C-alpha cells in the first residue's frame, strides 16, 4: 500500500490552482457535497466547502505529543499541513445518527428507518493514512455478514480526492504501518502539491493522477498538461521529504503476539498512572468504530427514536452490565484499546486497526505515545520482568 | 437493525423479580427460528433494548423469554402484560451443541437466571429423551423462592432426568440442599470420557464448575459455557461485547470452555 510513488505518477497530469478550483466547482455542479480541510478554531478541521477559497491557504500545523498549533507559512500552499483532529470517519460513520423511529398505536408498534438519504460526498484532501483508515473501516462496517447501511450508503457514493503528503510531523508513522505517505489506490483522483519557481516565476501546481474511470472523466474536463520530468521530480521529492520527516517508527514486528501474550505487563500499570481515560484518542482515531445507542421519547409517549452515537472504550459505562463494570480500571481500558488496535483487530478483521496517522499522540492531553508504550511493553517482555502471571490468579484458590 | 413488532401472548410470574413472557409476531414479519442458547434483542417502548436469551422450546416454535428485573429495560419487560407490544430482533449468537450431545451423557448446570438459556436444551431432552444417555440438571439458586421453573421439575424428573437443586441460603422449613452447585458435581455418575456439559451462571461459578468437571475427567472441549457482556447492536458493529478477540454477540455467547477459560482468568479483560 502507498509506497511506490513512481507507478502512480506514470500517467500524471499537471493542473494549476485554477484547474483545482474548476474541479471542485464541477463536483459541486454534479451534485456532490464537497467536504475538505479548512482552518477554524485554531486547527485544520474538515467541513463542507463552497470551493477552493475555503481551503487553509498559507497555513501549516506544528504537532507533537499533546500539542497542536497552526502557523503561517511563507507560501500559499493549500495542503501544507498534515492531518488535524477530524477524519472523514465523521461523514461515513457520523458521530450521531438516527437509526430508526417507532410510533406507538392502539394496535401495536410501527418501526421505520431513520433519517433522510445521505448526501453524496466528494472528499478533498484524503491523506494516505485516512484512505487506509477507510479500508480498515470498510472491513468493519460493510465487510462482515452484518452491513451497516448508514456507512454503506455514504461510502459507496463518495468521490475521493487524495492529497499525497509532502511533509510529515514527529507524530506521523504511516510508513511503519504500510499506509503512506503516498496512496496508490482507493482514490478517484490524487494530487501532489508542487510549489516552487520556474524561470523566475513562482509556480503553484498540482501533479494529478486518476485512480478510477470516474476520476479520469473528471480529470478530462480540466485544463491540464501531461506532467514533465521536472514536475514529477518535484512531486517525488515532496514524498521523500514526508518519508524523511516521519517520526519514530512503530515496531510492528510481532506486535500482535506481543500484546496478546502480555495482558499482565507492568507497563499497563505504568501507562495507567498517566492516562486520564478521557477518550480523546478514540474520538480522533479514524478507525475506532464503537458506538452506543440512545432512545428518545416524545412527551405524549407515542413517538420514540433510536439514535446511535460514537462511544469510547475508555468510559466506565462502555462495559457496564448489571452488577458492575467489566473494566473499572484505566489500566484495563488502555489495555483494551491498544490491544484491540494492534492485536485483536487482526483476529476480527484481518488487518491492523492502526494506520499511523498519529492523531492519538497529538490529541492525548498527557502526550501518551502508543509507539513508546509498545516499545516499553516489548522491553519489559524481553527482560521478562516479573508480571502478574495469569497462573497465580484465583483458579488456584479455594472452592467457589 | 429494525425491530419486528411482537406482542405478549402469555405471562408467567416466576419469582418476585423474574417474569416469563411468550411473544408472537404482531404482523406478517417474524424472526428466524432460533436454536437453543441463542438470544434476541427486545425493545421496550421508551425504555430501550436488551439482550435476552431465548428460554423456550425451539421446536415448538413458541418464542419465550425469562428476565429478571435489574435495569430500566428489564423492569419494563417484567411489567408487560398479555397483549402488550414489544420489538424483537434476532436470533443472535452461537447455540448449545445439542446435536453433538446426542448419544452421550449430558450435564446441565445452572446458576440463578442461568437456567433460562438452558431450558431449551432441557425441553429438547424431554421431547427426545431416547436420544441422550444419562442426563443431569444441577440447579443453584440464592434461596428457594428464587428457583426458576419449579413447577416443571417434576415433568423433567418424570422423563428420567436427574434434577438436583441447591440454594445458598434457606429458611428453616427448606428440606433441600444448601451449598454451592459445584459441590454436586463430584457426585455425578456419568461416562466422563464422552459426556458433554452445558453451564450457565456467573463467571466464577462457571469456572469452578469447569474445574470440578475436569476432575471428573470431562475435557474442557466438551464443557460449554455462556458469556455475558454489554451489547448494543448484537451484530458485531458496536464493539461493546468484546472479550479478547471475540465479539460475544456473534462469536458467543455459547463457547467451549477450552476457548474462553484462560481468558476468564485475566482480570478486567
């Protein structure tokens, strides 16, 4: 996934800023609801866009564990930042959505499906990690026997415009997860932003490739020229820069077995002294899919609705069954989250649940970095620190 | 994800806090036929949806649920009367391996409300008694007043089922056994090399039952238990019921103990 930039660039074209503006206008004219990055509230967030003027021109981000800041760039790049707190998950698997409604009548109950039809989305600025996250969520939401019709409807109609990263932050580790920084499939169109000078003139262009017939069709309608060696070289240099700026690796080798086999690692106690169990990591994660439901009833008691909303395995209520909470401790909740993400996700869906976007690192209020936690668990396992061995727990005790 | 309208056709108050309801479709739609051990999601208007095991005879086609009032939705369930409406989704999950138990001795062990998901198995034995070897039903309850399906024990015994009851505590008038259900296991007379066991109750009770059964010589692959976890969707999408790599709603709730036993020892998994 997403490593060989050369192949994707073979049939590349070049469009300028005007061409990009036309692309966005054209998609809106075709009935798509355009969603992409925009600067708001001190962050690059995703929102519905009218067109190219809503993009965060001249902004960049600085990200570290527990830190995110917007800064001005010294150019007018439209995509000169990496991922913000939002992912496209909020449009495919909405934070709150009505599942169904029911009307109580004298002769019983009548159920009907919730909500209006979803908009047909065009997503702009889908980074390689977010594209990989969509593939992960596809397996969860529509790849099993039970398909989520809400996700399916939104996903199947969506037009995807990827933007290959030309920069990375210390929180980024998509290369470790085989997810980026260059996406090589799954998009309709993919852009690499190229800024520079040519013959003394400032240039602001996009090397663009199509990944699907409808992407080709959209590209054909734009004023473009074939990409020359110069532009391709500039694009490749950008991809390499992103690869080079990537932060520490997540050592994926054997991580599935490592977490499965170390549920009693002392590191879980260690991280629990720092983790606030706030759930930020699950909300910014582009693959976390857990949800809960809420029922509402009108005052007359005739009409009720069932709403689904994102949930987090870091809350106590998440695991509540009558008689108590299955995971009362932060230790158990963090262990559940990380073990699910990097280990049991494979058992369930045949893939890692992590794409290396780094959002959970940036948006953790205390700067817990899963890469460091995995490394520490591995160190302790290798050193064979005395763990709370499972064999010494109650079964060896007296009769029930 | 849309419930199907059902209606209560029969109501039985089992104990002070437990009610059995038989339900039937209110319209043309109905859920698929269930297998013993599977569960439904029951929607109670305005109170929410709860996973409830199916506790009636799968062959007779009647859909029966027994529930103890412990939360808002289960209390609403227990308040339903004949003719009242509810919504049903299901059936979900894995089932007791009743067919594989044919020709073998069978041990059924229930703690409290745990008898509810096992009753379809007992019904199967009652209706096809000749297909099984020696069959024992060990029932544990908090007090004699908490015993479920007490009026049916005589029917079961009449079909050559060894029904034994024990309670945690009892008034002076109780002439039966007092003690843990696990204490009955060593006295079982079964062909342990081939027998199957089906156990439902609190996790700690199931763990100690598995231990006692192992001591009798019954392999953990032939001891089946049911897990309980929080469930919202019942189709593996909401994430609440995760138990290690499993979604209890679809990979369970019925498991061979050999699969889940080691995981039960990991606290707060």
